[in-house]
C-alpha cells in the first residue's frame, strides 16, 4: 500500500511541476522564420534561339559575400566616362511610308511601343535630308529640270517630307518631346553635282555656298514645322558613290565645305545644330582626323560619326586619342534578309551596343526602323535586303532582331546616363551605365559557345548569375 501511495505522489508531482512534458517550455525563445531573400537586381534576357525575347526574369538575384570561383565583372560607379545621347534607328522615308499606311490605332500603338516610356524607349533617331536609298523614290528639296540651276534656292521645298516623314516625326515628338533627331544627306541636288546624276559624283565648288544654305533652310523649315534637328552629318558614306542616291566627298573637300561655308552659314543664321563629319566606316579614321587637324574646320565640328561595314570599332578610340575634345557617334549598322537571329544578336550587341559605347560613342543606332515583307520600299538600286527593326504588313507588324539589339539598351539607359567602369571578363563583353535617377545598368553578352556563370561585383558585394551561349542580359539595380 505504501508503495502504491509513493507512485501516486510522484505522478501528481510530475503533472503539477512539469505539466505536459511533451511540449516545449514556455521559457524557450520562439525563433522567427528566416527572412526571404531580397531581389536586388532585375534582369531582362534575350536568347539566340528566341526562347526568351527581352523577357524579364523571375530569379532572385541578391548581393552577398559568399565566395565562389566564377569570373567577376567589377562595376565602379565612381569612374565615369562619356554621357549618353541615346539609342535608336534611322526613321527612313520608307519606314514613315509604311507606318502612315497602318490603321490609326495600330500605328499609334507601334509608335508608343517604340518611343514611349512604357515601351522600349527609343531616344535617338536619324533621318535622311532628302531621300536615302530606303525611300520610296529619289528626291532632293531642290529638284529642277535638267540644265537649270537655282543658286538662290528659290525652289527649295520640303513637300516630299510633309506627306509621311514629318507627320510621323510629330507623332514621335508628342510621345517623347526630348528625342534627339539627326539629319544626314545622301546627296546634294543633282544640279549642284559634277556628274548630273543622283548616283555618285561630287559637289561642285561653285555651289558650296548654296549647299550650305540648303542645310540652313532645311533646319529652319523643319523647326518651323515643329521638328528640331539636333545634329547633322555633312554626308552619309562620303566614300561610297554607288548607292542611289549618293555623293562622294574627300576629307579635304569636307574640311573646305565646313570651315568656309557650312560652319559660317550656321553661325550667321544663329543655328546651334551640331555639325558631325565622316559618317562612314571604321576602316578610315584618318578621314575625320584630317578634317579636325584643320583648326579652322575643327572650330565648327562637334565630332565624327561611324558605321562598321569595314574596319574595327576601336577606330573610334583612335579618333578620340587624336582629338579628345570632340565627340564620337555610331550612326548606322544594318541587319540583312539572310542573317540569322542568333548570329546578328551576338555580333551587333558586341560591336554596336557594347563596342561603340566602350569606344566613346555617345549613341548607338541600327539602320532601318521598318520594312515591308519584301524588304522595301527602296529606290532603284537601293538596298533590297535591309531588314528593319520591325516588318510591317498592312496594319500588322512583327519584331526583328535589331528591335531587341537596341531595346536591351534603350529601355534601360535613358538620355543623360553616363558610362561607368566595368572590366572585361573572358567571353563576356559588357558595358555599364549610371542613369540620371542613380540606377546602375549592366549589359552583358555571352559570346562563347557554352553557358557561362559570373558574378556582378559592386561595392564589395556580388551577385551570381549566368547566361546561355549567345544570350544577352540587361541587369538593373
């Protein structure tokens, strides 16, 4: 009996003191769940196989300090280079023609997608002064019957551009009033040339003064129609006389025209539009250097412009080394009907977007904005394979590779951004920016044949990410 009483007392003591011993003591701290990782970096991706097209990724990218053996891309926002004017295309006469023949709702939607803040934010466009080879027809602003001349430019008229180009430009300016517009002539009026043709030939010296006034009238009359022209190049591709239209101009001729005619004419008229020389390939940097070595010409010149159908993109840096006080621009590169999406994506992002900006360009422009399904309209003898950023068929459109090439920069790097320092890791060409709002933007291409992981390292911390072979990523934080 005593044994039974002792067991009952132990049982009551245990129940009273310990309660339900299967539960945790109330004196132990309750730990909160670990915090969810924060996403520090947003990323947009385009793959060469088109399985991702400027697609925002959902992966969590968090800065940390956990070591790994992957290569680093180091970003230094305290080291700044040139300011950025913008990214975009040439709004050719044919592009405007096609856009104007879309339905009103469809064309408005397309222009908002291209130029709007909620679209891809194209911030720089080039237009032709007169016709380019991607215009529906050849024309200048002073076409008169053969054998006649008009040195006072009494017959000067923008009539051809009032049909399609100027109405589209005014729509674009409503969407983005701050867009920068560059004008480039393919040819002077035929009566000013020494061969009587829209193809090739040179400007006759006796018409240098009249041609300078041609530019003045163009800028003034565009401004009067609500279209400010930010910059002009003196001649598109001055060493290529085989296009229709086209005109040949040597460096000595261009220097003479600028210092003795165009520059003084702008000054007299109070025109502040920038004068940009060359506007041709990277294989002849001596052309713009020669012009700017002439101090009288250089005084009127803002900088020089380049294409990359020949030469190497590093030519821009060679020109800057010779004239570090003058600006650089990249104004044209075409994608063709027979090119591949993946091949063009890699080459153009590497050279046009990353390469030009790392070599001091203030802008990066692809060539044509829009074409029809037959790669037209174009002039007789004009480019029959030039693929636009979009293909327009009636009121419908589809996006081509140059849409994504430019969008990876234009959507994220607004006018007024500044290039900042970033190192080049193997097979990962890249370029970095700081935007006016203080965001950092890094564009990276994986040009290797296999997927590659790497770290984006900034202010002592890093985030790991990876790109498939041939993919491009834009990272924003």
